[in-house]
C-alpha cells in the first residue's frame, strides 16, 4: 500500500466502514499497530491492522484499509506548466490572468 494510517474513518477493500480509534506506538505484534472497528451486518467488530492498513503482510485481504483518494486542483495555462494546489480556493487565489481552466484531479485507488 505504501501509506500509513492514523486515527480516522476509512473504508475496507470490500467497501465496509472502518474506524481507526488508536495508533499503537509500540505494538507487541506486527498487526496491532492500528486498533479500531469494522462495521459488520449486526454491529461493529474490534479489529487490528499493520501500520500500512493491511490485515496480513503476505497477501491482500477484504479487511485491508483503503485510504481516501487524494485530490488537488490544477491551474492550466497555454504556455506555462500547470500548477497544482490542495484546494480550489488556493488555485483561484494564485491563478494568473493567463489561466485557461482549473481542473479538479482525484486519485483513483484500486
């Protein structure tokens, strides 16, 4: 996966809601760095993950956490390199009069 996860709300690879409640700075086992819950049909189950959101190191699992997609905004110019910003507001503030368009870019995670 390449990312690390912190406290917050996520989805599992299968699409279920998941919440990381605590990040364990000194895990006793490799997969108890993140402590949280996964929404099941009849409520929430306690769950543990590696710091990268994976249930197992050796293979993918339906319970792996999926990070939210990153998003940014590009100011596009005819004769200049596009410039990226975290928000539309930032892109608008820093746009020059030569801007052709402002494009929203959203990461695709599979």
